[in-house]
C-alpha cells in the first residue's frame, strides 16, 4: 500500500538523528539511596534509534550532537563508535569544574510492586547549548540522507535546541529526506523550559516539517495540545483510543502520514503485556501481543521506533514494519541498558511468532 512517504532509495546515510547524548547510571534493582555501585549506559532518546538501526539492523546511521572533551565524553564517544554510529559533533571544552557536561540520568530498575525511579542531573548540559548554525546541514545532507529524526526530549532542553531541530527538519525536507519526531513528552523537562503552553507552541512549529510522529495518546495530548480520546479503551492494549485521535491529529497537521506507538500494560515492574500500533496514511495496523518478563524497560519505545523505521526503509509492508518494531522493542527489554543487543535474525524470528525455546 501507499504509505504516503517518498523514501529515497540511496544515500550515504540511511538514518540521521539530532539530539543529546547522556550517560545513565543504573544501580540495578537497588534504589539509589542504598546503592553502592552502578552500571553506566550511554543513551539519548534520539541516539538510541540510530544505535539500534546500526547495530541490530545493519543500517548506515549518524548522530548530530554535542561532545565534551573530558573523560565522560571519551566514554560516551567510545560507545557511539562501538554501536557503529557516525558522529557529527559540536565539541565543547570542559572547564574542569562546572562543565559543560554530558548529562547524567539516574534510573534504578525497581522490582515487582516497586516501580523504577528516574531523575536527572542536566546542569550545564552541553546538549542544551546546541543552537542553529552549529551543524553544516548542507554538507551533511549533500551525500544523501534517507531519514532524519529528532525528539521531544531534545526539544525541551532549551530554546536553542528547539530552534536547531526546526533548522535541521527544514534542511532535511529540502534534501529529500523523510522526517520523524518522537514526541517523548517529559513533564519534568518542559516544566523548567517554559511549561506545557510553550511545549505545544514549540512542537507545533517542529511538526510543520515532520512526516512521521511517534507518541501515545498522552504524548499527542500534551505535545500537540489535542483533546483526549473520545473512545474509551477496553484495556491498555486496546488501540481504539489511540486510533480515535487520528482525526484530530490530521486535522491540526494534515501533512502527517504516519503516527506510531507502543501499547503496554504494566502488571508489575517485571511483568508487562506488550503491543504496538501504527496509523499509516489512513489505515490502521496492530501487532500481536505478548507477555514480557522485563529485565530493563528503559529504551523499549526507542526499540519499537527503530524496528518500525527499519521496516519502512527496507521496503516492508506497514504490517511487517509494525511487527518488526514490536518484536525488537520486546527483545530490547530483556537486555541491560538503553540500546539493543538483539540480532536481526532474532527480531525477524520473534516478529513471525518465535518463542523462547532454546536455539541450538
């Protein structure tokens, strides 16, 4: 079927994202107030999609972001390289005391009835200092970019990051790239950068140049300023409430061709029911559902987005793309960290109805 997207078949980069890199400190199941050690995961809502597409799906990807010349920056840069993502860095020099810094996110995993807890230290964050003019978009896009992506987390960091996204989206559209934006609405971040009203105003300007939106009903309401769904979902995995909002989305932004999201019902921290849906050029698609035994839930939504985008870039049907994203997002929750450790063979097998039987 016609997805409404005009995806170019060639380009030096299949996918380019714009966003901030962070390092996440993870004490596992121990709450921070009692923690004695942490794992360090390199992440970023926008980077994760590029990393997943490169590492699992074998695509040529890049990230435009801030880098700081100090040991944390070295750690982060090594991980970007290890995931196979080509960096386009705006470099900052750390003053040895206050920054600029690579932001830290603190997130334990919770357990059972105890939910995970997430909080931030984004003080003097290099990513928030990024501004229009920091990247030579003409040169970056000159060799061909098939898909350009950014998100609401980066948009919320500062006034200049939102303007940079708009600049990047305009350059991407002019260069013939498909554009996507993950609403990823984080109330804590928007509260310190102008609140909900500014969020709606900023995101509306960004979405003027966006083909594909990622976000659930709450993201659509808070990010786009759209009233809540008129249809009451029978349960968390019922997509009817999400699909009922598509008329409002397209009325406000008629150029949007695709809206996609995950569906999740949390029974406990470690036991979730999992599904995914997409509205594609007037047609609706839903994945199978499965029960997840969650090891680390962070990054599951980015896992879905990357698998879904891979499907579209590789010529799969919308239903196949939804299933690939659903399968990859499910697998990603079985690994520590925010980015993938899955193989393409595992994703394809699970998307077709694979199981957890031992592979010999």
